[in-house]
């Protein structure tokens, strides 16, 4: 009986040690979480930026992971990221078709590994360039609205040097923070202009064909 109690106490002590080593925390452990989500730029080529600072500082040596939800109204160009320093720190949940219009595209998920910096507190910032997809024209609206939400932030202390391709091998815990929404207005075509555009397109096409035929006849 004494051996069984000693064995049980040993196991409990071991589990408690793992609990401390891996830094299992709850929301009460995080004080003064400050996050800012912004969308910058104009037109069809913009950038979304996430910055966050928080306590505690004992996350030094840990890794951070952000999970971005990319709505169908925009896309992040994987070829653009391949040519940047973010090449090895991002991963898409599926293939990105940069030619699709918004009504044909599907939302997808992007995982990224920002650099976590810790001293008295921990912080990171990351910018993701994105592009607005073309939307269907409308009779009633001049703009379509695309809603972007701030990413979910996770941290892991058992994989301090994790690769973006191996994030599933680590134990991640979410950082308690409020979701922030940014809306992007996308200019769209006016269907009431369709007859005029159709007539002008046909007329220009016939003029072009006539010019090519006349030039060929002269030669």
C-alpha cells in the first residue's frame, strides 16, 4: 500500500512538472492583452496588419501562430509571398486561384508564424498583402463590402523552432483576445450601363475588323 501511494505521488509530481515546463496557462495568466488589426492601402491591392502585445513574459522561447480567415472576396497571392521573406512562414489550407471572381471563389485559411519578441512583455506584428477580387455588377449598389476579421493567435512552448509545415505536431493554446472586424469597400460595375457597353463593344469590334480587312486588301 505504501508503495502504491509513493508511486501515485511520483506520477502527480511528474505531471505537475510537465505542466510548469510546457506553460499551460488560462486567461487569468494574461494581463493587458493589446491587439490592433488594420487594413491599409487603396484600390484593389492592400495590406492587413496585425500587432499584439501581452503579458506574461515567460513565453520567451515559445512560438506564435496566427490563423487568418481569407474570405472569398479577396485573395492572398502565394507567388507574391514566395518572393518575400514570408516564404517559409506561411501555409494555405488549399490551392489559391488568383483568377477567380468573388462569387466563384471559396474562403480559405492561412497559417503564419510571426516572430515573437519577449522582454518585459511579449509582442509580434505581421503584415499580409492581399488583393480584392472582381465582383458581379449590380443594379442597386456601387460598392460591395468584404468583411475581414483579425486572426486568431496561438502560442506553443513545446515547439520553440517549429516549421510552418509541422504546426500540427505542436500543442497550441489560443491567446484570449477580442475579434476585430475591418470592412473593405469594393467598387463594382453598374448593370444599367450594360446596353451602352454592349453596343460600344460591338461597334468597336466591327470597326477593328473593318480596319484589318481594309489594310489587308490594300496590301
